[in-house]
């Protein structure tokens, strides 16, 4: 509905005209003052699974909760928490509010000889308002690529800048990267939304799925399915053990290291082992000289991808083989220190490190937390214009990124500590409001948001009017 600030769908408030659900609930449009329209009955959109027939390789519906057997998950520990959601979905709970999770499928994409060379499909809600979905197709096995992908990588980015713009918060869509002899076509729910004039220079690649929730909210992203065509099946199974380096700064070759190590337990029964680590570069250094010091041993590290960049803020995954003398029952219980070293390290940082040993992982996903509670819209306020006698105050209440909205009662404007205006909007969702205030000279102003629930923490914006 034109001019609607949001919608009430079966008692749930949302800002977007698209919402996930089932059945045919009653829907009311809500204006900027909380007024409701007459109800209409929603039309249910039929599901379309025909895309599955185009995936001639591997499809993961996340019914198997042993995620590590099929993917490596890269993300800030404690801020990216995977769980198993209802209906067999992968739920990535990101409570820190400003993080990215990267899934590297252990199954590789293998291209056909001609025509449609390959296809990658992801069903997710990640590309909703202010969120982002990135698909990286890259030869090698990097765990993450950062802002500067290698020269041979193909990167597909879907966010608010990519049409169509109607993607409701928390609503699943299917995104596909279709590789042909001439280009890469980006498809949403069967409709082409972008074309990249690139052709892969490789025959096999890793698939990295990066998801970023909207900033400022406790993040949550759901992934319902991943499909990779032409795939040869999963690679050899491994068991991962996360490691925390003694310092997250890459050290110079002979710099003193802190006496912090790691337990040797994962290596005692392993016939072989690899150390994998990802580094974010600073403004210099020699990546060819990167080594990992694991107790008494120094492991030369080799890039897990070709064509990588060592520019500032680029990210590179490296791999090193653990020497035989660190394996087996004999030896110390701990290996001290664990650090990375590089000539001219120049503030390079260790983003993550872990051991891989042959075996079948028994790490199982826990049940994901329930749907997050409704949140208040984000309030912004500014003096847009002022003349000697008046000032125009613009208040915006934006709930586009919220999966569901906590209703607001309105807002109040205080000037120099005194109440100057009250705007009621009972049951409101958001919207844009302009107030013309009769003010001369300079003043301090405050706009206070009032939730309908008096027990909910409110929000306020402080402003200065200077003449």
C-alpha cells in the first residue's frame, strides 16, 4: 500500500510488504501515525522446487546437523554461533550485531565442458534489508577472502544495491550463480537480476557462502539449502580443532613469543595433521616467509589459493603440514608457543587457526535459539532547515531491518529541557515526521521515543540548534 509505514500480519508488525509465514492471514496497512487500514486476506505464494532439477550434483538441506562434516565455518568465536533450526535450516545467531559468517563447502564445484558450465544455489534470508550475501567461487580451499578476492575468483554480491529491492527481513529467497561460456548470471527466485561479464579460468573451485546480517540489530541469518552442480562429492573427511594463537599479532621471525601454547591431544592418535590459519595483512611484510611456530617446530605455510593479494586489509588462508615428530603418543602434553611469524610483519593479524586431522567429525549442532523478540525502530532526528524565527525538525523511525517490530506509542520533543511537542502514534511501526518549531537563537533539543510497552527501554536523540 502506498504511503504505508508497515503492516500488521496476524498480529505481527513488520516494516516490509513481504513476510514469511503460511496460510492466508489478515493483513492491515499501518500508516506513520499507527492508524490501521481495513483488513485484506493475504494470497499464499506457492513454493517452487523446480530449481532442484537443475542441480546435477550436491544439494544440502541441512537435515544433517553434523555441519563440520560438510563445511568449514569461519567467524568470530562467540559472535557467530551455528545452530539447527526448525524445518532443517541452518541458523547463524550473531548477537554481537556486526559480524560476517563464511561457510566453505568441502564439496568442490566442478565445471562442465560447455553451455551451462556450473550452478551454485543458496536459499537464505541473508540479502534482506541492509544485509548481504556474497558467493565466492575460487580455486583452492581458502576459508575466507576478505574485501580483496584473488585474481581468479568470481564474486557475486547481493545486497540492497541489487534489484529487485523487495526482500523482507527474515524472508527466504533463492539466489543462484549460473556460469556459462560467456558470463555469470545472478538469479533470484528464477528471475535474472544481474550479469557479470566474466568467465572462469579454472575447472574446479571452492564455494564460499558469506552472510552478513543488518548492522545494529542482534543478527540472525537462516540458510535453508545449498546446491552445487557438477560436484564430485565431498572431499576427505577431517576433524577440526580450533586453536588460539599466543598472540593475534603476527610476530617478526626472531621476536620474543608469549609462553602460551596449545594442547597436543589432537595429535596423539593422528597419522597426519595440517595447520590452517587465516591472516589479515597490514601495510607490509613478506607473506612468502610466513611460518607457524608450534612448540619447537617451525612449519612453512603455503597459500591455500592462487592469485592472492598481500595488499593492506586483504585476507589469506595458509596451510602447513605438522611434522611427524609432533605426532604420536610420546612427547609433551602441550606445545608452547603457538605463534605466526613473518619478516616485516607490520601489524598483520591472525584471524583464525585450527588443526585438521583425518577422521569423521562428531561435532553436532545444538538447537538454535528461537526467533528473536520484536525490536523498536531505529530513530534518527535532525534540524533540516532553520530561519531566524523557525526550525524544521525531521524525525525518522526506520524498522526495515527488523524481523518484527515492537509497537511504539509515539515520541516527544523537548527543547532546553521543556516539553515542546508530543506526536502520538499508538501501535505505530515507523515513518517520517516533520515538525515546524518556533525557535529563535540557539537551543538544545531532545527527541524521546515512547514504546507502547512501558517496561521496554526507550531511545532518545540529542541535537543542537546553533544560529
